[in-house]
């Protein structure tokens, strides 16, 4: 398995979140403007896993949006929450 494939797999199963070392890094890079992102207001019925699927092609990457948005768990995101969504998952993959 190539290094990129392993890292890509790690992202998709949320190993970065489980280790807790990548969440603070993502938040720090967002606050410094070192990760390109857009802001979205969560609408009624929207979920982070659905957004991750539509943006990144994989709903299991919900934790990337949660980390960037300073949300502890996707169920904590309520209607009206301002989300910070990293535009390019490749910028996140570079952290691994």
C-alpha cells in the first residue's frame, strides 16, 4: 500500500480525530488562515456527514468540518451554526 493510500485511508476513518493530534492542528491552521476555507450556515435538516459527502465525496470526512468549525461531535451542530469548511481535502492530507 502506498503512503498516500494509507494516509487517505486514515483520513476517511477519522484516525486523525481519534488521536486528537490533528484536530488542534486543523483549528490552528484555520485561525491563521493557512487552510483555504469557506463559511456556510447550517440549514435545517443538514448534517455534517452529508455536507462532507457532497464536498469531499466521502461522508466519513465529517470530522474535518467539525474540527475546523470547533465542533466536538457532528450531532452538536444545530441549525444556524456557522461552519468552516476546508475547501481542499489535500491541504488536510498534508498534515498527516
